[in-house]
């Protein structure tokens, strides 16, 4: 028996490979398994190599998985480019109408013909899923239940579609059975306490922001952040709420400044190219002290880069998105649950310190689907900016830190000014005012240094500190290393700027802090070194997330090489 | 120098056209507050970057709110502000460079949305604050610091640009006619939709065209500016285009679309039509229940 199943559907964009993996995952989730999906595809609507992967487990899942138990290959290219990730006990299911394979582990199915025979030409995916289920000894009943639920939409023809799909599942399973191959069967799911939901990362982030009282959302479409704009357009529409599509990211950020100034809680979503365009606007929000949240969903590369791939290469630009002296607060969730809380915190932080906050996520988290326990709303804290009652007169920028925010329509009229300004917001060039106001803006960050962080085995002098999506695979590697007796510490936080003060203190005492991150530069490691921490990155820049075993091997190598060096010296 | 803040260190040059615009804005905002019995704090001035934008710091008497942001972005700032708070009165003050050069990309989208804000453009045919470079409205062949051979580009024709973009209300005036300008600003603010008041506001330091605007009767030079005749039908877009294409400067209301539904009302109507209501986070989670 095995407790883990990884299935990859590989083919071309438009062939339903992502849909295939999501149906399998959703069916497994419905019967009590933990699931996590991951997909990758080129930036085009039809064609180009694409794959969707489902990991199904009886245990909590930390990453999209290392080796494939089943590879579904819809064309030769998909086979050629994915088969090396197949486990030694794995199988390939392929579309024998497209190509022929000479591989003893491969099962060819004429899926399109079989789907037509089943009476539903669109059920080729179901044929394949039936075969996969058979291979993994995954009860077809689970899938039947799921298909029935999914297609019972109260429309004429539902029944026929359900029937065709169920028939397709069975035909696929029969075909696989005839070939007499099978994987280690999957253990039955464990019972999970509590209310579970099946949610994608971008949905969790949107809901976190809505829960914290978001009023306005304005954005411009860009992969992989468009999903947030689309979700908000159809889910944030109370009478005092506003969602709009801007004409560019320059418009998005400028309009958020207007909206944030008006007293509202506001947010946009974007990715690298859009964040670059927002640089000047974010500087204005910092200078004029306007609360707002930019969700930046990282993708690969400078310029247009790798629009649909995942990377962690925007940390430095998130902290310093524009010219001049500023340091924008950044919260980067590492899991889907954290995406919910991070978004709520981002809205709260913007209110608390009155300025821009970046919610820094990644394609692989935003698009991932996972089963989680419904967030415990009793733990939700909603913060609201302190509002001026007029007792400061027109002096909105009075004092050496946060001061009450005058809301238009109420007392305390001032000019929210992007030029250096005095207390009333009038432009000035006087050195003593620039010194005073610069220090005021940085001092406000002290309100954000109490963030939570995780710490384990803290006595060790070598520590791991991943960020964002690298958390899951790094934690899996950490657990494995610990079980092998390796002495290594674990630290993690989603509050990347400013870092929690207590965490900084702990890291400063370490001999080595290893930072797994998906970029060439190793940006968090760079930032930590600037703070005097002996940090070294473990980098990968493939456009894909880390694998647990690869990461474990690289950590082991560094730690052993170090131990060797210490023996010699 | 702003009376409320003696430390503020910006000054306009003597004779700058923007002084007249400032007085008209002050009077229009104070009057509006009195007429509607609303506090002046219900008005927000969104200012561009340029000599013109500094108007926001120079308001005397009761103070409206202000945003003095970054170069060229008054329109999107106003879009977010008005969309989130339709109850506020939003007034833009901007220059020909700020609005028609770096900010030009925003005119079309806001006109099509029909955001209910009023933009006052102080056109001096030059970049004043950066000391005299060519702007979109600088005439051809004019020598400036960036056009040593004389300007090579054809000048932009803002009135025509606005109409083509779909602006709902358009007026054109001169900075010297303070009372009349105040009236136009008031009417523009009352108008439900995107309104522009384009003001010829000469720069005495870098492009002093007062003489040309006024003309000289004695020397037989016709004034550039002339009042729009009584019979003009501002609801007629063709008549509006004829005025906007005139090489001289018409003064008065050029266009006033009659069936204007501003952006925030369109949203309210759409929500009413579709019955869209806000679901609680709990309800949204329920849609994801396994
Ligand atoms: C992004 C950016 N580019 C350039 C500038 C420099 N700049 C400031 S004002 C200005 C031109 C202003 O011209 P106009 O809008 O006509 O205003 P005026 O001073 O004539 O009233 C420029 C280019 C800037 N502040 N920001
Ligand atoms: S430079 Fe021109 S526009 Fe600027 S204040 Fe002087 S006269 Fe006015
Ligand atoms: Mg100008």
C-alpha cells in the first residue's frame, strides 16, 4: 500500500490537461484525500507543451511531488519530455491514436475513439482518468460520485452527459485492467476533522482581503494575476464596493491612490511587468502615506519573461519598487492557508502603518488547488486606520510616526503630497523638514516588526530559511534530514519586510543560513547578508518549483562540504 | 504664498495666467459649498505636476482636500477617488504637458467611462515648471530650449482631441475672464459626467501670448479668442467639432452631451439590473465546500 499518488497529464495547451488533473484531484478530495495540483503551460491559448499534475495523499501535502506514478502523455513530445520524471514503478498512459510507444510501462488507449463509443466524444479525459484510477486501484465509485455531482446542473441533457462520462470511466478502467498492470494500491483516506474546502491560491488571497474589509479593487489583466481581478469582479459587489478594470498598471496604482486617499481599503493584483510600471505610484503612496495593497503574483524573468511560469525573483523590486528612499512592507505567503491570512494581514498592515503593502505571491501558489480546513474566522482581526477627528487642524503629517488620517468630506483638509511636504502637505525643500519627514516614514515600519515566525531545532548553528512557495518542499527536506539525524534548524516567516525583530536576532547568531529560492540572484539571501546574517542561497531558475528530493540533496551537499572543511581546518 | 502656511515656498511669476484660474476655482468651490450647504471638505482638488498643479497649495480661505501626486496621473487618481466615493466633488487642475503629453493616455478611458469629475487644464503652450521646453500645444516653428530649429511637430489641438475621446462636457476660456470662468467651472461641476474646462493661461516667463489672445484693435490684429455666438447648440456634436477645429479660440461652452450617465450611476444601474449583492466570506467559503 502507498500513501501517495502523483499523476501528470501532459500534452498541448487546449487539450484539457489541467482540467484532467483537477478532476482527478477534486474527486480524490471529495472522498477524503488530501490533494494538491500544479500546472504549467506556455503563454498561448491553444497548443504548446502543457501539463497539469495532481498529487493525492493520505497525509498533508507540502509540494506538488517529486516522481510521477502515472504519466498521461497525449503526444510524443509530452512523453519524451516528461518520462524521465517517472518513478521506477510508474506507468505511462498514452493516446495511441496520436503515436505509438515502445515502452513496457506504457498503456496505449485510443481515447478519442473510445469516447465516441461511450457516446460522449468530449469524454476522452474520462477514459484516461478511468485507466489511471484502475492502475492506482482508486475505487471508480469515488469518481462516479464526483462526476454525478459535477454534471448535475439542472440542465436538460445532464443525465446523458453523466451517463456518457461514467461509461467512459469504466471503459478506460477495463482497458487498463486487460493489460494487467497496477501500481501499489493507494491507502484509504484517513478521516479529517473539521470543515474542508477545495480552494485555489488566488481565491484564498481574494477572500482574505475581503474578510479584512476590502472596499475597492482595480486591476489590469496580466498572468498569473488576472484570476484575482476576475474573482473580485464577480464577488465584490456590495453597494459601497467598487471593482474596475483599469487601462494599464499606471492607471491601477494611480486609481488606488485616489481610492485609498478617499478613506477606503483598496487593492490591485499584478505581476512583474505591471509592478515595474507601478514604481512611481508606489513611491507616491509611500510619500503621501496612502494605505493600499498591491498583490504581485511572481512569474519568470525580466521584461515579458516567462509569463506563465513560477519564480521568486521580485522580492527586491517589491521592497524598492521605485526611486528614492523607501522600503515597502512585503508579506509572502508560503501555502494556500497562508495566502488567506497574508492577504488579510496586508490590508491590516496598510491600515496600521498607513502606506503601501505588497502581497508577494507566485504563479505556483496562486494557481494551485488544494484541500484545506476552512480558515477559522474567529482568529480574524480586522484593523482600521485611525481617523482624524479634526483636532489636529490641517496638520495631517504631524508627529514622528503614524498620525490620524483625515477622510475627505470630514475635517482636517490637507494636501496628500508626493513632493516633500510639511505637516499640512504643502511642498517644501527645507532640509530639516525632509529629514523629519523621511524619519517619520521609516519609523512607521516599526509597527510591523512583530510578525509571527516558525522556528524548530533552534540550537543548531546551521539554519534553513525558505520563503514563499519554497516553504513546502524545504520543510519536507527538513523533516527528512532530521529523521536521518542531521542537525539543522528551521525558520520560516511570511513577513519578509520588515522581518520580525526576534527572528532577525536569532538568524544573526547562526553560522550559516541556507535560503532556498527560485531565482538566479538569491534575493532574500542578499537582503539578509546586507543585515549581517551569514546567508547563502540555494537557487533554481527553471520556471518550476523545487522538488523535495533535489532540495534535500543540495542541502546535504552544502552541509557535508562544510563539515569536511571544518575537519580539515 | 499660501496664507494658511507661511512656510510653503512655491511662487508663481508675476502676471502668470494661473493666478486667474486660482481665483475662479476658489470662488467656484466656496460658492458650491454655500449653495449646496455642504462643507468645502466635500471637494477634492487633484493636481498635476507643473506650475499649474501648484494651484492646490495656493487656495485661500476655507480649504478643500487635495492630492498633489505624480506627473500626468490626475485622471486615474480621480477615477479611483470618484469611483470609491461618488459623494465627493472631484476637480482636476493640470497643465498642457501634464494632461496632454505624459497623461494623454488617460483621457480616452476616462471619457469612455464618463467619470463624473471636472478637469481644468491650464494651457500655456509650454512646460513652465521645467523652464520652457516645448509642449504638445506649442505652435509649430516656435523656438524653445528643446526646439532650437523651431518646433517641428504640428501642435496638438486639445479641443478636438477631447471631443474625439468622447468627453461629455467641454468648455474653453481665458484666464483673464475670472468671473466667466468661475461660471463655467460651476456648470461643469454640476454636470453629471466627464467635463473639461480648457483655459488659455499664459506663461509670462516662457511663452507670453497675452497680446495674441487679446489682439490689438489699433493695429488691426484680431484677437485669437472670441466668444461663442449665442445661437450655438452645445448639444450638437457636429457644431461642437466645427468650433473645436477653428484655428482661433472659442470661449464658452462648446459641447454638452444631453444623455450623459456618469460612471458610478452606470454601475449602480447594472447592479440593480442583475441583482448582484454582496455574499459574506462565509457564504463564499460554502461554495468551495468539499
Ligand atoms: C515622470 C516625470 N517626468 C518628468 C517630470 C518633470 N516635469 C515636471 S513638470 C513638467 C512639465 C509641466 O508642464 P505643464 O504640464 O504644461 O505645466 P506648467 O508648468 O506649464 O503649468 C515636467 C516635464 C516629472 N516631474 N515626472
Ligand atoms: S514659469 Fe510660466 S507658468 Fe510657471 S509660474 Fe512662471 S509664468 Fe506661470
Ligand atoms: Mg504648460
